[in-house]
C-alpha cells in the first residue's frame, strides 16, 4: 500500500523566488543601465547596442558588428563613469560582437520600401541638349548623358 506524504511547506510564488534569488533586482538594474546606454549612444549615433549581462562588477555590452568596436573602446572610460552613476560597484566594461543583433536591428529600423515613380517623358529639346553636351564630355559622363537622352525616346 502506498503511503501518502503530507506537505509541510506550501508552494512559493514565482515573484517570491525571484526576489529571494536577486534575479528580479538584476533585471531592473540591467534594464535601467540599458536605457541609460541607449540614450547616451543615440547622441553619438551608434545604433543596435545593448547590455548583455552584469556579473561580478563586469558589464557586458553587445554590439551588432565590429565597426563600432573601436569607437566604444575609446568611449569606455566615459561609459563607465556614466553607468557607475546607476551601479557604483561597476568595475569594468566588456564589449563583444553579437551578430544576431544586426539582423534584429535592421528589421526594426528599415522602413518598407516605397514604389519608385517614373518621371514624365523628357521633351525632345532637352534630350538634344544632353547629346550636345555629351560630344565634348569625358567618356564616363558622355555615356551617362547619352543614356539620359535615350530615356526621352522610351
């Protein structure tokens, strides 16, 4: 016969577990640091970066590609001073490339492409002017001017 055991403890709520482990506090601190970082980097026109993690006084900043790596390294002291206002125990910044950020950043910031409207047909006298200019122009410009003049025939 199977003996049923009585529970001596009641189940704990998820929020109580998160508060006990400190995870809830870490999430709010990381979110605050991330918004501070975003506002600062927006001034310097550096897109797509985010806070990766905060462990043992070391903050990881993730960037979408290596093009911004050197610029952020030059800004490291400035960023550390700024972020220490929120977390005084912050000791160092690590910067790491995370290619997954580039695809999400492009999807968020690229507006849908608009249809290109074609120009009205060019008058014949304008096309003749382009051909006259092309006679004395260098080869690259000559080709472009003739192409424009041919557009009037379409």
